[in-house]
């Protein structure tokens, strides 16, 4: 790590000397990535692996940081492959924020780059192993009718666990606190600002948690069907039953036996809607919905967002979609 830090300092010193030698035109041409304009502005260079972690860094860092996401908007985070330039940015960054186990290329890149400051999201909360079926522990309702297998088990680490932890606002708030502390370590001069911004963000997340609890408290059914098993943590938090067509991996194909089971679940639990992701094909959802005469709807796993959206706006859309599907007023 000492050699890596010395190399990083040498590279930056050479870059600065070169810039002084070639004048202001070269300075303008060299402001396309971390380590150039951001340093000149005195900002902290943060590299985030994908949108939910990019959002945390931006909200907590505010005007003190320049945040770059390795995953382009609209692309599938699971399929990310890093370019040599992106791996270099991991090395040069002041802070890397990522979630171990979600993107193998990022895991490998961080290991190779050895950045000085790293915020690994799963280390700040608890992850669990989930199957296609997850039953939330609703305090107001007995779920014995769903069987003894709740489709999840507790895990003390991110190894092999369901990575979609940001869809639970409470666990997401825990990650926010960890990211805030790492930002303060990387930039002690603005520690108080990071602490203040972290408190404000976690308060918003806990308010969102209360909105979900209230909004889903008088549901007629607790079961929703989705094409991708990304909503296990959300189901657990709010006493819902997630019945997914495919598993944690969105590319996995359902078996005939799985489809038959979903038919039974839909009829037994009075399911109204089959959800699919806005960024994925709706073919499977529409096939299942047509077979059972159900509606289709969109439920976002928030791995990416469209222009003009953010975490809170999309989570409110998810709440509204679930209220409609579950018969909650």
C-alpha cells in the first residue's frame, strides 16, 4: 500500500508539472476525469459502482465531492465490465463506494487497484440469502398459511447473500452512515458537513420507511409476483410475500415447475398484478398475466434511474404500485 500511495503521488506530481509546462490549453483538455478538474477545484474524487451508491455519495458529499458511477445510466449493473481507464480511476480516486458480490468486475477491480479509502456497502448492514419466495414477518398477521419455509436465511456477511439491500430504506440508511464516515476519513476538513448531510439523509430514509409501513398497513393481500427476485428485503420489512419468476440473477430462466407453482400462488393469495422491470423485457410477465387474467405493472429495483428521477421519487412510485396491486387504500 505504501508503494501504491507513492506511485499515485508521483503520477499526480508529473501530471501537474506537465500541465504547467504546456499552458492553460492543456489544462482545459485534461479535465475529463477524476484527478484533474476535481483536484483543481479541491473536490473529493468518489467512484461509485452503480446508482444507489452514487446517490448516497452525492447526497452526503454535496458540494465537496465529484462522483462518478462505473455503471452508465440504463445499463445492467450485473453485466458491468471495467475498461482499463475505469480501473485506473479506482486507483486514483479518493474514495471508492461499492457493494461486494453484486458486480464481480468491480470486486476484481478494487482488489487490483487498492484504493486508499473504500466504503464497501455490505459491511455496514446485514445481508440475507433469499430464494424466489420471501415472506416478510408482518407483526399484525400470521403467515402460517404460507408454509414453514420463508425463503430466506440470515447471513453475517455479503458472501452469497442477496445484494439488493438498498430497497429496504432502513438498511439503506445504515449504509449511508457507513459511507458518511468513510467520506470523513477521506476528507477530514469537511467532517462536520458530512455528518450533517448523513443525518439529513437518514432522517429522510426513516420517514420513507414510515410511509411504506402506513401505506401498506391495510392491504387486502400480501402477495405480489415479480419477474426478478430483487424485492426480498422490501418484502421482509413490510410483511409482504414476494413470489418471483426468476431468482436473484435476472437472467435465470424459470422452470415449468416454478411456473406451475406461481399459478397456484396467484389463485390462492388473490394476486392482482404481475410486476416486471421497466428496463427489462415484459414478455414473461405478460405471458403469466395473460394465463391468469391478471394485470401487469412496473416495480423498479432501482439499479438505475431515468433522467429526472432519484431514489426517493422511484421508491414512491414503487409504493404506489404496490398499494394498487395489494388493494391498500
